[in-house]
């Protein structure tokens, strides 16, 4: 500890001691220095490496870490990891809570909302970085000079747990959500319980959730039903039923809390007040492109004016008008959306403008960059329950997805998760489901995107949609196309037969036997599955349509319907080629006279290409 002077001891815990220290290079400075004992040098070095990750956590609501180092203490013959962090003069949240408990007084819900928004915003940040606090409690949350909260003490619990057990990737972030629920419980019961009583009551709740309902009855007159429901959500005994921080963003009460705490939004409100007198409505005389763009730029913090400006741009950028925007103007549209992310109408209008522009975009257009696409992804997350916005957004993503750069970016900024969430949220919307499946078809061609789809088990959602919308040719066509791409991932073979993917495709062909694209895509999807898995081949023989017809008769019927369509016939013959690679299936094909019925006729009709179709088959 050569660089620091110990001023006084602040306490001692199970894993180490805490001191108030002064940096020798900064006379008069004050820092908190935690000295944590390690079992050996190897553990100390590993803890040090883990601790360095915490130095990257720069956020207004997170304690800043000044220094980390490993030292040897001769007096105890032990290795220590030392963590030096910011010192806060204004006490902690536990002190605030105790002041209310001592007076048996209630904390106003507006204050609770502000605190909650700041805590959630900080957790969203660290969880995205892959860091879990593990020891979140009021005494580890400090008040800053501007009276905002600051999460601290990631050091001991996080670093030492990671160093000793390597559990960073296995410990669920939902443990932090439980901790937030406990903090909310304590904030809302200051007029009922003291600190020790809170601890006892939380133990009772963990053993019997019904105890929580009794407490809710006592606080119902003081706090809103939305807050009570949120506490109930966070204190669910099973972590699997608890939501993550990202999922909590869908909660309307959480959104209200974040609006109170979001530094960006606070700054925006300040700018609104400063510019309020100079912002006016879009006049009839200012309907030209440049005037509208200038109006949006000047009123970027004012929702009404931005909304009007974007609505005007929709008409001006329509595909029939031929009006184009330069890169700066495209960035302005994205900025207008991002700056007013909570206004769903602005997001809808912005997506409409961007979609008009994408239809005319080529190559390296800025529309295909992360700067633009990340805003679309953010809008989808922020308004997951807005059906119109989800439809606009996925339509826009569909227009972008054929571009390789855009496809890669979409995976990086979370668009695949958003697409699957849209399908889950609005499973009955045929147009939305069809578009989402089409986007997945394009995106899953990229190797990284395919892995994301695999992790989310996207194939299960696509098959569920195919089953639900089997009467829709559009959904069947796009779902089958998505299966073509998704089945490139070998991991789907673990469950593809469990979800009856082959059966759904056979029924799609049978239901829409006159629809060439449904038949073609379904046969191509079946070919990919059959090539990878023998059981899929048997299922083509045994799966029945809604009238009890098995797979091969269904395919023969489809062939008779499309025998003059070379592309459809090719997809069918490729499927038969793959089926014939399995001896038992080949025998069944012979029994069903597929050779004389289909292949001989194909040979005659498409003689110039017969070798590519029939190579390897013998009938």
C-alpha cells in the first residue's frame, strides 16, 4: 500500500478490511480502500485480472474504481487484493432508510420511483457488460453530491466469487433483481418495520410467499398497485419466473422510473425549457424538404414538432417522388427517433421515412450502419407492446436484410431477439409473423446470426408460427424459407423431430398445393433436414397431412400440380435424391413407384439437366 496513507479503519467484514485512505500523490484526497485476503498468489492474481474489468464500468450511477493491486502483508504472511474506490461523504441508502424507520415515517412513492430508476439504469449497464453485483443492498448504494444514487461494492462479492469459482457466466443476473425487490420492500415498509424486522420478514417471505401478500395489504393505501405488482414480480421465489433487467424495460412503471432518472432525458428536459420559446409549429410556407429538415433539427427535443416534421418527410420520400436525402439528413432522422425514443408515434413515422429511403439505397449506404440500425432495435425494445411499430420496424428490417453489412449489424445490435419477441407478443398477426420469418431467412445465412438464432432456438418459434398459420400461404412460404436457413445449424437436430418440423412442412405443401413458392420452399427445407438426419427422412414417409395422406403421396400430388415449373420440380427431385440415400427409405420409394411416377417423367421433360437431378438414383 505504498501509494496510499491509511487514515482510519472503516470496518471489517468476512472477506477483508475497509479503510479510509489518502493517495500520496493527491494530498487531502479521500478514497475507500478494501483489503481482501486471498488464499494464495494464484487466486490473488486471478482476482486482480477480474478486478481490472470493473475499471471499465463508467456510468453516472456506478461507483468509479481508482486502483487495484496485489500486496503481501508480512505481519500476517498473506496475499491481499486491494481495491481503491471513490469515497462518498453523503452517506448511503441504508442511512436514508433508517432515518425514516426511526420516525416510523413513509417514503413518498415519487422518491421510490426516482431511486428505482437509477438502480435499474445502473444494472442494465453492468448486466450488458456481463457483470453481476451479487451483493446489492442499501448499504452498498451511496448518495452522490447531486443526490442521485451510485451502486458500489462490486469489488468483494463479484471479484472474489469470479476468482474462486469462475461463476461469472453461470450466476444468473436475476439474483440482482431479487435484491432490488428486497430494497423496494424496505423502502416501502419504513413505517412498519425497522432494519432487523425487515430481514426477518424477508426470510419469512422466502419460505412462504403468502406472507408478502399480507404486507401488501398493509402498504396498499400508501403505494400504487403498479409498484406493488412490480415488487411481487421481483420477489418471485423461482428465479426462472423473475424477469431480467432488459425484460423489465417492457414494464410501464419501470419506464416511468427511468424517465425520472435517465440523465439523457433529464438533460433533454433542460434543453426543452431553454429552447421552448424559440420553437414553433411547422408553417404552411415551410413545406419544402430543406425547411422540414431544418425544422426537425431546431426542434429535436420537442416531440410534437419532430412528429409533424417526420410525417411531412414520409410523403416527400415516398418511392414515387424520387426525393433522396444525404447522409447527414438520414442521421438526423435517426437522431430524432433516438432523442424521442419514448414517443411511439415518432418511432413509427421515423421507420416509415427510413423504409422509403432504404428502397432507394445501395451498397455502403449509411442506412446499413450500426448508427441507424441500433436506433430501430432500441425502438422495438422500448415499444414491444406497440403492434403498429413492430410491424413498421420488421418491414424496415426486411428491406435492409438482403444487404450483407446490414444483416451483420442487425445481429450485433439485438434485432434477432427483437424479431422473435415481436412474434411472441403478436402471434396472431399474420403479416407481422410472415415478415419476421422472411427476415430470419435472410439473417440466418450469416454464421454469427445463425448462432444467435440457435441460442434463442428460433426454429421452435418458426414452427409454432407455421402450425398456427397453416392456412396462410404467406406465412407458410416465409416460415419454410426461414427453416431452410435455420436448419443449417446442427444444433436444431436435437429437437427438430420433437417439434414435428417435418410434419408441419408436409402439411404446408398439402394445404397450399397450388402455391408454387410454398411447395418449393417446403421441399427445400425438407431436403436440408433429410440430408442431416435419417429420422427426418422417415418422417417424410410417415407424416400425414390434415386428410391423413402421408408425405410422398402429398409430394407426388404437388408434382402433378407443378410439373411444368422447373424450379419447383428441381426442389422435389433434390428431396427425393436425399431420401434415396437411406436404404430403407429407398425401398419405400420403390414401393410407392416414385421412379415411374415422377422421375421418369422428369427425365423426359428436363432431359438436358437429367444428370444433375438423377445422379445416384437407380430405379
